[in-house]
């Protein structure tokens, strides 16, 4: 288990600590509680999210401990009266705090639908509250990037996809997290060498325009690169004149072939990539380089790829950078972390609900679990149920945000619960798959979903909803909370 750098346990919003202090002042900080991390609306106009970031989140949780310098910093914080925010006794208790939470999670690579918990956290109220921000920071971003990569992979088909986003990523942490999540979501390799070392991701890359410009001629630069790295030759051909660059690459490729080496291909990085790739393919094939790959880069994403493939582009390797690692068209997932149950005066867990005038923001109460139903090894729908009342009694899924006829999932021939135990009492109880295994799992999960639900646009809705008793509990709590608020206002 890796240890985080000193001070990383303070990776939280101040209001998490002020709430922890408030709970401590009320003597309720150790009260058992249950929180869920979920999202409300799928990104990129799609229907689902690919779960990612669990391993990174666990590394943070494993290293959780407040150091003497952390406590000293918290002691230095003051309120608007210039007096300390926190009592010394609270800080003393914080210095001894060790996480004792239970954590259940969807496996990385899982397909997740709105309102379904990616994580369920159960434990002392102040601990569950403190870790909210770091969990959201990790799970939101990596799940967003993995989802984007999954969409790109679906369009790429059997083509190779390379993640080229390091130079455009949001800082070093963003770059490393993006490389990891992009590989999990379906990319084949990365240009990020540190990510290759840290995560075991294959690394790829050849040369830039500056290499070509460092020589008197393009032909001279290609020859020099071939001499230096005859086993890694993909020539960037658009520094001056693209098609002339292809011809120069063919000349050098012929020399390589005569010495027992192979030109891997060429790369296009500007211009009309569809037209240029078609013309380049014709030149390569005519010269006997049918196996040479055409690599394309330059602000690509799944939408541009789909258009280019539909127009007949023979590009076989896609270098995706900015629009992948920044999730350019939707740069935040918007996942949330909500209290769903808390210990009452009798020592039992009592459901809690957050109301909103916006229906989609009204939460689901209880200790939630997700059951997925299958037929012929393909997912047909999900039911969200509360472990406080038990597994679904019937395969009917009631919509969480609108009153409509329930989905009938009775045609299933198998089912499984998706949240699995990861931590108990703060200790690992599960051995997590490697990143490569999670990537393969994500690929298999995509294949278990209906192809129509993976469409980039206008995908038909996936059938998911609440178990009947949970749906009724939610409606009753909404009604009761509304009545209570009205009466208290009189």
C-alpha cells in the first residue's frame, strides 16, 4: 500500500472540518452514518459513466493520518473574531483519529447509471464527512475521463488509440490521473512516460516538428531518425508539404526495408486529415507499404473520428490529446456525495433524504445496493434497493425522478449486486484487480451492454429504477418532509 505525502489528509474543503467540529461539539461525531457517491446526469450526451478512480482513492484512504504539522496548521486557523476556529481538545482527538469506515464500491470499469452509487461509505459521521471531498475529486475526474475514452474506443473499433494529452492536461496530478483513466477506458497506450512507469501503461511516441526543423531538409531529418531508431519509425510528414513528406517517408522507408527494418507508418497532424489520409494511403500502397499505419492527431475526439471514418478515412491509429484529458466538451462530471442514513436514538440506521425543487436533485434514502439483471449475458436493466428492507421482491424498476410505468425486468436469467465490500473497519477486505485487468473488465462490460445504449447520440434509455418499497419510502419521505416544513412555517 502506498503512503501519501505529508499533509495530503488535509485534501478536503474547510467546511468538512467545520462540520466535523460541529458534530464533535454536539457529541454526535461517532454516530454511524451512510453516504453515497453518485452522479445525476450522464456526461457527453450519453447514457452512462465508466467507473474509475477507486484504486487512487484507496491509496489516499490508506495513508490517512493527521501529522503534527497538519494539526499545527489547523490550530492556526481563526474565525472572524480572530479567535481559533477549533478547540485544542478537538484537535487532540483529530491527531488520534484513524479511519474505521466500511467502503463498498463498484468495480473499476463498471457501467454506472444516474443515481446509482459508485461508492457507499459507512462509518463514524465525522470520518465519512471528512473524506467526501477527496473521494469526489478522485472518482469524478477519473470516471469522466474513462467515460470519454470509452466513447472514443467505441468509435475506433479495432483501430489503435493513443493518449497524447500530457502537455495539455490540468497540471501534473491531472495528467497522471487522466493517463490512468484513459487507459482503463480503452486507450491502448500513452505518451506519458511517468504514467507508463507508475501504472504499467504501454508508452508510444516518435518525433515532433522540431526534429524536422532542426535539419536542413525534411529528407535529412527522416534519414537521421531512421539511423537513430530504425525500430521506431513513424515519420511526422506535415512540417512543410504533407504529400511531399509522405514521399520522403517512403524513400527512407525503402532504405529501412533494405536493411531489414520496417517503417511503422506516418503521422498527420494538420490540414484536412480525411483527404490527406486517403491520398497518403494511395502513395504508401503504390510503393509497397500496405502495412504502414497512418497515425492522426490534432484536437481529435470521438465526434471528429466518427465523421472521418464515415468519409472513408484510412487512419488506423488515433492520437487523442486535449479533448480527452480535459474532457473538453464537458469538463466536470458533477458527482455528489449525500447522507442517506444515520443512527437514531435507538441505535438503528434511519433513512435520510435531501429534497429539492429540482426533481433530479432529490436524493434516494437508505443503505443502497444496485442489482443488475441479465439475459443471455447482456444487461437488461438495474434496480436500486435498500439493504434496510432487503433485496427486490419483484423485478420491477420504478423511475427515480418521474412518475411513469415501471420497467419490467422479469425476462432476466441472471443477476448480480454491483457494490462489493472493499474496506471493513478501515481495513482492506478485497484484493483489487490490476489496471490491465480493470481495462479488460471495462471492455467486457461495454460488450455486455446493448450496442444501442452506447450510441454517441439519441441512445435509447437504459431500464433502471428503484425497488418498489424503496420508491414508496422515498415518496412518503418527500410528502412527510413537505408537510413538516409547511407546518413549521406557520
